[in-house]
C-alpha cells in the first residue's frame, strides 16, 4: 500500500481548524487568509495570475529551472505531449515545517503562497517558487476567444483544474507511486512533517492542497477534487518517464515532480516553446549556475553547456555584486546573446553585445522578460557595473592573464551594439562606448 503525508493535517495545523473554514471557494476561507492575509480574495488571485498571461511559455521553463537550481538539483527534465506535461528534478524534497519561527522555510507554503514568502532567505537562491507556479496555471486553460482572466476563472474556480505535486525522499517512495493503479489503497500518515513519507497532493483554486480520492466541501457541495483516475494518469506518466532509456533513474533517489493535464491547445504551445532559442538560452545559462545542474532535457532534446566563459566578479554600490561573462571563443557563440541575466536570460534584452551582464540587483518586469530601464535603482546599478568593469579591465591589463584579456578585447570590439531605442543607446553608452577607449 502506498502511504503519503496527510496534507489535511498540515492545513489544520496552519489554520487551527479542522481543514478549511467551511466551504472552499469563498474569500474568508481560513487557509487562504493564513497564506495571503485578510485582505486577499480568490478573484484577486485569479486576476494576479492572469497578469502573467503575456509571459512566454519559455519563461516558465527558466523559472522552474531556477527552482531546480535552488534546491541543488543536478538533473532537470520536462516531458510533454498533447495532453499533459511533467516537470521533474532531483533536488532536495519539499520541506514541510510547523507554523512559527521556521514557517518561512516551509517549501510547500512558499509554493502555495506564490512568492509571498522567501526561499529560506538563502543568498544562493535565485528565484521564487511563486513566479514559476503562476506561469504554470496558464497551461490549464483552454485556448478560446475569452480573455485570460475569464479563462483562468473557468479552469480554476469552476472546473477545479490544478497542479499535481509529488515530492519524495527515497526511490522506494517514488516507485510506490509509479506502480499505483486506481482502486489500490492509499494510507495517510497523520504527521505531516515526517520526511519518511512523500508529499502527494493536487493544488486547487491556485492555493489549496487536496488529497487523492477524498471529498472536500467546495461552493457548498462535496466533491472529490483529486480523482483517483487523475492520479493513475500521473502514475503511468511518471512510470513511462523513468522507463525511457534517456533517463538515468538512479540519479533520482530524491526529488520533486509537477504534473498538469493541459488545457485544450496548450500541448502545441509547449512544443512551440521548446525551440532553438530556448535551447540556446538554457545552454548559455548552465555555466552561470555554479556547476549544479548537469543535465537538462526537453523530451528527446538534451541540453549541454555552451562554450566556456571568462567571468569578472564585480563589487558595486557598496556590498552589492554583479558578474560579467564573455566567451573564450566568439566562434562558439551561437546566435545573438541575451545580454542581461538574473542567472537566466531576461529574454527581451538583446543589445548586440558579446557580453552577459548578470546581477540579482536588476529591477525587472513581473514577466521577467524585460529590464526595468525606467527604474532609478536599475540606472544606478547599470552605471555601477559599468564603472566597476572599467576598473576590472584596467586591472586585468596589469596581470599575466593575456589570453583572458585578448578574449575580452575581441568580445567588446566585435560587438555590434544596437541603437534603435533609447534602451539600446543606454546599454551602448555604458558597455561599449565607455569601454572602447581603455582597450
């Protein structure tokens, strides 16, 4: 018999009540207010998530790759077809903790709260669970003429579609789920903080975790929100994934998986997103990730690291930091580089430079696709990086690192900075015009 953590007990421990405060689907539901605050409403959740509708599906993969990096995964895989998508990593399992001083370290709570908390206040963490999960919900909706907020309302509030989450700490836990079939018994362990048992749940209404096969009161009626038939589809998908020759099953002693039954037409959106631009962006990002992630796969496509980069670590604005990367060989740079990163590409920021400028200090738009050039702080950060890089180049010229310096000179001189927009011209002034005279 498969045994999993009783997530209802987890909810009860947070709310102090027996499960939810009455019926799900209402603004005063206790777990919702505990996660998000008294002023939160379910409709506000949907509106907030729908604001991410303009983000590309590619951005979703970057966000989830960030999450995998933060939990120290070495393997990250995405498997998809027309009906479903499965995202798997072999990082540390989700950590569930009692309410109190350590609540901010509760991974599940952070995921459900969509970034209301932090990732353990960990200086090495580079993303937020919430950004990736917001983008995931766009895969639940059917393609239609309705606006995204209405479509999300239909999928989330009326149809009760959601994300299945599974997190395991041993291969035995994973194998028990992979062999589950509808009709088999499931045991629920009353201690939700016992890592000897896996987390298996479905997130409905964007925030509420439910157990497979159990009835919940929603909109004043009782309903099974995580049908056992859906669990079996997930089980078979996971089994097929780990049975594929390309997957090194032994690398997944622990890990986490997200599973979604895709909305109508979203399978083609996922396929379209896994294009050469995504593969190139991920390939370029891998050397920037502290060598943690070794393997990235999108169905049959395996992403390997791009050419090696030289790196300048810069101190800016007192105790802040930034990094600038340039290729060891320009001939190995495939296509135009995205020039600004927060560990992963800020995807629309292509300015014709042969440099990657990376900093956690950048203010970026909610969709993470654009640098916020209008922000006074971003302007200050950009000027600080430019000044620090000038000092670095001068210092490099006094060392014996001739090969590194020659590669940098080539990267700068052979850049073709764009000048079409004001933002292009700002970047050109700071990272081309200001550098040429000192070479």
